[in-house]
């Protein structure tokens, strides 16, 4: 069955919810790859809400930099793979010392790995690059690396999500 879907949208637009609802259709053995490392109470609460939304039958992994290894080893036993989110993965790479090209290369490897798995997969990513130019060099580096990573994965079907308020 396979196939890779990229889900993008603004902050708190419902991207993760949309991806979870989509993944529910695949079966009970979904691999949820979480890339967030919550560092404050607000982010911990957001992670808790996301966790509560997922079925108990799903396997959740927080692989750090070993995302490819986890995907390749777990895909054969999975009905689908949901990675949430690409931009946090890129941010983690940049904060650990990877340069822009290295971070984009890792994102490209990740997208290629997800295209190669036998089950369907979805990548959640934030919309970046359509707003103001970031004020700091690190902000601009993140924007550039995230935009390039989303572009590389974006040759697959893309769904833009906006939560009705």
C-alpha cells in the first residue's frame, strides 16, 4: 500500500490531529515517531494532549537522532508510520551542531526512507518561510533548513491544514 503524505499548516492549525485521524484508518499497529523534546510547561502540556489523542495500540517512539534506524526496524511490523514533526527534527539537528546542508541531508534521507517502507506514512511539518524574516542568524538558519527540508519532502501529496476557530 505505501505512500507518503506531507501535512503542513501554521502553529496550532490542527496538523497533528488531521494526521492522527488519517493514520487511524490504517489499522491498530501505527508507529508514532515523536521528535519533540518538551522543555517548558506549555510544550509538556501540548505533548500530553497529543498523547491522549493517540490510540493505546499505537507504538510511540522518541528516537532522538536515530529516526532512520527506528523507522527501518519497525516498518515491517507497522500498519503505518506517523512522524510528528519534521521541523522539530530539523531544529534538533541544528541545535546539536549540524549545519544547514547536513540537516537538510538528514531530512532527505528520512523522506526517502519513508517512501521506501511498505506501509503508508505521514509527516507533519510546520509552515515556515511565508512570514517575516527571522531577526537572529539562528532563526534564519532554521528557516532556511526547514524550508529546504519541507521542499524536499513536498514532492509527495501535500495537505495544508487550518483549524476552524
